[in-house]
């Protein structure tokens, strides 16, 4: 049986060699090692090695400098082969269903042309900071691994359009992910997320969000403004709309807050002295950058005075094919605004 497999592989390689074929399919051949003769196929652009028992790659594969697609899915790799870091033409790399625990930084750092990276169904606990070098990456999938956190450097992936982090151990997403302006699909179901980044509303191309099976209580401010076509959010711990009466203490703003609100308001006027002078005080500008805007009066403030929620019907308010109603976070500047009649904001009570 082994000899027949080897013979079949040799025939495939010979055909590819003398036929100048741009692809070689050695998938499902029960091979444990990649034949070194494959390295003679220097014009090869597609190499399929999935569904085998491969544990490593020979150094000879470095000669495949025209390789653009490599499928090593469903093998027995325990680490990402070092040789991959030298295949600079690679655009699509599939490493799903192996036993990989670590993604070496030096390998990722050499894959500058990568567009698709599939690491599904492994045992990866973290992604290297060097992932920021994958500036052409559009599709990243790390489904069913052991990720506990994500590097902030993901924010450098300006062309990223789809990311799948389903079934990991993530408790939060980095704020920098909101810098991926081309992101259209975000899959983070079955993690341990308690919140989503407040800046997610900057992702104006986002169409699909899957956060089912997490620990979310509310969605971020202005989340309902996103042009979503699909939203999956079942199995979370959303706050419920159960109005109760509450007593309100008289609000007393600190001097710092009063001054901050004045400066923030004046900064809106481009001809004001405050607006013109503020750039000369970078520390103050950095502090005021954390300010918010009241959902009712639109007035600026520095410290969140009253955190509220309002309930959004997905079908009616977001045109999403779902009858669910979700809680969306909102912040108000004062009880004065909160006590205004006719709005739909609720304070959040803890039991």
C-alpha cells in the first residue's frame, strides 16, 4: 500500500514537472512527509497537501518562490513550519485542523503578501504582535482555538474584511480593531465577551456581526446606526426592560467637570479662542478626547454622568431580519436631561 502511494505521488510530481502545471494536488494521499522532489517544481503556484499525516515540511520547499496558495489543513503539524516564513509570494495559507499551539513571529513576519490565513481548529493561545506586518490580509480565521486575548496590532490590518474568532476564550476585543475600516464580517460567537468596543460604530462597512453565546449585557453607544444586514446575538445576558421607580440624588458637578464641559462646548466653535488655543495644550486635548456627548441634549461632557439604555427593534430600527429587541447603551449628561419627558432612555439598575 505504501509503495503504491509513493508511486502515485511520483507520477503526480512528474506530470506537474514536465507538463509545467501551475498546481499540484497531493491531498488525501496518506503521506507523512512531503516528497523532496516537489522542490523541483519551481514554477508551482498552488500546492494542496491537506488531509494527510504530515508533521513537518522539508527545507527544500524554499525553492517554491512562486507559490501563492498552500493548503496544509487536516494534518498533524504541531507548529507552523519555519519554511513558510520564506515563501514570500504566498497569498492563501490554510493550516486548519492541525495541533498547532504557537504561531512563530518570524514566520508571520515573512508573509507580507498573505490575503487569506486560516488557523481554524488548532490549540493556539495567542497571536504574535508581528501580525501587523500582514498589511494585505483580508480574511483571518482562528475559529475553535484557545485565544484568551488579541493583540492591539490587529488595528494595523487596514484591508481586513472578515475575521472569525468563534469558539475561543476571549473576554474582550481590542479597541484598535475599530481601525479596520474595511471590516464587513465580525464573528466572535461562543467566547466570554462582556462588552464590545465603543468605537465599533466607526466600522461603516460592517454588515454581519455574530456575538451569540457570550456574556454581553448591552451593545455600544450608537450601535443601531451600523448598516448591518445580519446580527446574531442569542445566548447573552442582556438587560431587560422592567421599569421601576428610583430616587435620584441631587447632582453636584465638580469644578473639573464644569470647566471641561465649557471647554468642550467652546471647542465646537471653530472661531472661538478656546478652539484656536487648544492645540497648544496637548495634555489637555488628550484628556478632553475622552469626552462624550449627551444622547438627549447633544451637550458635551467629560465624565459619564448617567449611563442608560434604550431598546432597539432589529426589524423596525435596523432593517435586520429578526424580531429581537436589543439594549443599546446611551449616556446622558445629567438628571435634568434624564427627567425630560418623552424620551425612551432607561437608567440601568442592579439587583
